[in-house]
């Protein structure tokens, strides 16, 4: 069997239609979208169209969304932008221990360089938030809450709407990192009640290096990147027309696919994979909360097996999966998300993530079950002989 890709939470392949939409902006319409002469006309029109498509996917007003270089920049801008704007009102931020590093490292920076205090909420053994603990963490000097919609490693979908309501009762702004939720669960900024929301194109079959930040009207915000006044001064720099056009096309296709039930199809493949693995491989634990989870994700620990070793062995067989976040892979430290779930070390180092997507098939799923079952048995045997 050819190569199989089951790491869609790390990134997705660029859809051929997205590529097709982007190409003219390399070839003919290469003008600067801010130019007032003929060369800027098609690029700025295409950016406007893309903005409408992206906004329609999250039910935002086009004026309230600006494009960035990706989810990491959106997360950095959200935290620093609000913190700097409100630093005279208060210097306390609430986030959670299972956020992406783009949030956690930015929160660390606010703490170490800018005199903020950060509360990092813990989660239970399934990665769930406790709303009472959340309520109790809010203080008079809290200016921002940042909690992700869906966790990229274990797939948990968090109760953002309830959290936003609690925060707003205290007049506190809410940012949501929806980078890995986009396209997998419906997102509506009005219904969620969030003030800021980060998204990224490459998680929805768009190009890498294109993202966006939604900032609700009247939200106090200091721009992170200053310069030529683009994006109404909120994110300066010459427009990445090609990337933005690709993001817009990906958003348009994503809306169509969601409406046609693509996520239910991916969920049934994920369930087939999970059930197959639980049946064929003994001593497996599901990490996270299966009752509130992204449709494409399963994070499993196979006891007695080193997760990193299993990933490398499956790679040799053409199967791409991961132990967790691609952004921190290569590090020998266990996943900070699984550490927050307080996993026993046996399960912690044995965890791997399968994240499925549009191109996966039942045949691929069955093949992966076979290969994983064989490899886990082999690795367990090696482990046993080594410790005998
Ligand atoms: C939850 C989450 N936030 C932020 C990011 C960073 O996004 P980007 O890769 O577009 O910088 C990722 C990427 O994996 C993510 O999963």
C-alpha cells in the first residue's frame, strides 16, 4: 500500500482547487494589493472576496477580521494586543495548561517581561475544564481569558460559550484559539460570544503561512505588527495575496464540505480505526474525552510501547501519525497536554495521535489497524525480552 497520512491536525494537503485559485496571483496578478494603479485592483478585490469567505465560515463581519501569517501570529497578537491595550486596567490573564505553545509561550512572555500574572487552569484526567474552578480563577484585575476551542493533541472540544458567559459577567474579554477546530466543528463567533478568535489556513486544506484573527468591534487592541497601515492598521505589512486567496478558497470549500456531512464521514472512519485498535491490541487507553471530541482525532496509549518508537516504526511502513503536536515533536519531553491530564508515566510515553482527514479511506484504516497491531505486538515482545 502507498503512503498513508493520518496527521491532519499537524497540517493538511493543499486542495487542488485551492492551488488553482492561488496560481494566477503568482503568475499574472502579482501586484501589491495596496497600489492604487491597475496592478493592485485584482489583488485587493480577491482579498476582499477571501475575507468574506473566511468570515462567513465563522459568522464574523469582514471589518472585524484581519489576515496574519498563521495561527501562531494570531495567538501572539491576541494575547499581546489585548494585554498591552489594557495593562493599566489589570495585569492578570487566565489560560489553561493544555493550550498550544503559541499561547503558553506568549503568556510566559507576558509574565516574565511585562509584569503580568498568569493563571494556567488545570484539567481533569480526561482533559476537561471545571467551570467552578474557572469562575474562581477570575479576579478584579483579570483582563483576558484565553481558552482553545479544540485541543490539537487529544481533540477535546471545550465549553467556550459557557466560559465566555462567565468571563463576560465580570467584564473580562475572551480569546479562543480555534486553529484546530476550524472545519471540524461549527464555529460561530456570535453564538460562542468570544471577543477574539484565531484561525489558520493550513488546517483546512489551505496554504501554510496564512491565518486570521477575529477581533470583535470595540475590543481594546494594540497592534503587534506596525508599518504601512494595512488591515486598518491592525496588522501591517504587504498583503500576502496568494496565501489569503488560498485561505479564502479553502474556507469556501470547507463550508461546502461541512454542509455535505464530510465530518460525519471522517468520524465514522476514526471510530472504525479506534474500535479496530481497541479490539486487536490489548491494554490500550483512550486519552481525552470521547464524549466531546473532534470528529477526526483519537489519541491512544498502548501500554509497554514507546510512542515515539511506534511513530518511527510506522513511518518506515509509510504511515504518518504523531505523538502529539508537530510543533514540539523532536523534543524528548512528554506532551504538556498529557502531563496536565496527570497520566501515569506508563501511559504518558506510550501515547500517539491519529488525526484523519478527507483523503482517508476504509481500506487505509483497515491497513493501519493491521500494521499497528503487528508493530505493537513486536515492540512489546522486544520490551519483554529486554527486561527478562
Ligand atoms: C491549537 C493550535 N493553535 C495554534 C497553532 C499554530 O498555528 P500555525 O501552525 O498556523 O502557526 C496550531 C498548529 O498546530 C494549533 O493546533
